């Protein structure tokens, strides 16, 4: 019962924060880029309806989690994972299922870029410190799409956060449909962020104190493992799926899970 309520709460939260994206970041339509059902169907809320939904939703969580939920971490955090994720409202925080609290130190920005939030990532890696840094891209990333096109009309703030994606987009060979290129560029961005992290945290990785994992949260089933799968595409800079599958960091996973959760679109 408790878990079902939490599940409802999480689903509700995602719906409540589903944002309307401006054209440069639009994740459906244009260039034939829509995936599956495409357009968001949620009716826009007024600001006051939104605040009401936020307070009521959090109260629902608070009531069903119970006060004891906070006992183990009220005096400090001991997360197991630092994640850099896109700010996209469709990207969930269901890693660790329904128990993300005190498990995930999550940093979010457009296009899940280390460079644009380097201090926050440093905090997770050096001060908590977590033994896994997960770079988590996602299907239909609006930031990657925007970087593939003309974003000169965006604000200086947005341009400053898209410019660092240029080395990623420069790897696009232009082959295939826009949708295919977009999906590959999402993965290339993950690879790029892993490489960037490997340089930044070279000592930790080389001493075996941390593993950098790259993955794609795939809600469009680009990897064929079902919507909502987390697909691992890179471990410590290794991109070949057959080699990733041998990595000791995956040893606790069942063989079948390794096979279905390691893949690559952009070798
Ligand atoms: Zn994104």
C-alpha cells in the first residue's frame, strides 16, 4: 500500500512538473523528431493551481512516508551515487526505485553537462564521496537537439550552456534520419561527459576509488529494451558493449540484466 501510494506520488510529481518547452528545445515535432505518442497531453495549470498541487503533493508524500522516514538522514547525507542528469522534466529520479532519498546526490542542468556544474559534481565526488559518478543522458534531449540546430536567438545564459556541446555535435556524421542522429548525439554527449570526468577525476579513477558510468534513460525505446530503461553505454571511457559487460562494477547484476542494460547506438 505504502509503495503504491509512493508510486502514485512520483507519477503525480512528474506530471505536475511537465514543462512546456520553447521551440529551440522542443523535444517533439520538427525535423521529424517526434517519438511515439509525441506531444505532451497534460493541460497547463495556472500558477496558483501549480503551487496548490506542489504543496498538496508534498504533503501526500510526507503523510505516507511518515516522520520516521527522515530519521536516518536528518543529521547528514550518505548517498551512494552522484548523478549528473538533464533538467528535463521527463527524466525521473527513480534510480533506487522508490527510495532515492539519501541515495542519490543529483545535479541537473540542460544536457547533463559536467562542465556547467563542475563545482557541484566535485562536491559529490570529493566530499561525500560517492564511488560511482553516473552521467545520465536521456532520449529526446532538447538540449542536444538545440545544439544540433541554430540557437543563436537564445538568451546568453542558454547559449553559454549549449556552446560546450559543440565538440559533441561535431562528431555527427550527418548519416541517417534526424531522429537517428539525435539519439546517437545523446549517447555521444554521455561519452563526452564521461571523458571529461575521467580527466577531471583521473586520480580517483586510476586508484580504483571511483567508477564513472555513462548511461541513457530511454523513455522512447531507442535501444529496444522498453520505455523507461536505463541503458549503460560507457564505463570509465570504455564504449564497446562486449567489453563493458565484463566490467567488475556490473558483477552483482544477473547475466540477463547485463545483456539487456548494456548497449550502444554510437560506436
Ligand atoms: Zn535533456
